C-alpha cells in the first residue's frame, strides 16, 4: 500500500466517524510523521494514564528506592469492585506483578496501590520532566467523587508519542528497565481495538483505555524489525461503549501500509 492510498483510506474513515478523534502515527526509525489529526488535543486519558504510572514506578526503581521484586501487601480495603485479579482477602504481591496486571489487564486496584506507593506528586513530576504539556494525573482509578468535583486525568496522542519514543530510544530510566517496560506492554491482554481486525502474529507494545463514550489505544507496532508509533483517541462517541471498530479499522489500514515499508 502506498502512502497516498493509506492517507485516503484514513480520511474516508474519519469522514464517516461520528464524535471526536485524535490520531498520531510516527516512524520511530526516522521520526517521520505518518498521520496527524488533532494530535495535541488534550483528552480524558482513561487507563492510558497507567503508562505514566508504570514509568514513574520504574523511575523509583532506577533510583534504587524499590526493586521489581519488592513485596507489597494489598489489603481488603484497597481492592476495587471491578478487580478480576484480587480477591477480598489480603494478598502479598511484587511490584513487577502489580505493573504487569495494571498494564496487561488494566487492573485498577493494581494502579491505585502503585499510586499510593509513590504518590501522585511523583507521577506528575515524571510527567513534567518528560515535558508532557497535555498530561496530568489528578485522581486515582474509579474515584467518582473526584470526578464529580472536576478532577480528572488527561493526556494527548502527541504526549504519548514522547513517552514511547523515550522508552524505545532508551533515553529514560535504564536500558534494562526500558526493556522491562516494553516486555510489560507486549503482554497486553486487551485486544479489542488495535488488534481487532489484524490476524497476523505481530508484536504490538500498547495500552488501551475506555470509559463511557470514550475509547483509546496507543503503542508501538514492530513490523519487519522496525518500530512505528500509533495513538488513536476517540471520545464523544455515539455508543456508550465507544467506537472500537473505528480504532480497529484504522489500525488495520495503518498496519497494511507500514508492513510494506
């Protein structure tokens, strides 16, 4: 598929989309922008913010404040109602397991335990140091009271590109911790967006997110030993479950293009 063909197909897809959408696609090899549609638009992050929680925890590990094997106790009162990982009784877990569950299964209990561990200020400090101008963590997961008071979490497609570019360029953390971040992202178990219509066995290092009338997917496709960033953010969708078909179709077009490069 040629670039103009990909561009035309994406533009046609967007023209039929009802709602708001932000798209950013970049080759990590030469930093060539392949797609840019409102990429700096600040949007509610949903679970995409968990990528910054992971990076911030790994920063603390890089500073030798913790280890991946450090043990934490998750108490009954920390377990959220939606957790499919934790039971009601007290559990002993490592930081590495919490990071994996938070990313691979989007477990909100794991995310909140990690936020409690290092603090919201530490995560926002990492966000500032990365110069992410549209990203902010203001609440824990499922904190409806905070949302009602106007506190929410935000990011943008372009901000997320910066994070992934730093991870894949080994210009943050340590090389081994960047590899750990990629290893965790590759374990993503939620495949109903980017990988919805792609049947080939490919590597995608990514994180999904969704709320009512909102769905996102962001990450890196590794195709023919080359890495390509893609971020797609949908909000104000018609359906309460979002428009995951749109993200899946867009990712399929993107994949058909980059595999020919």
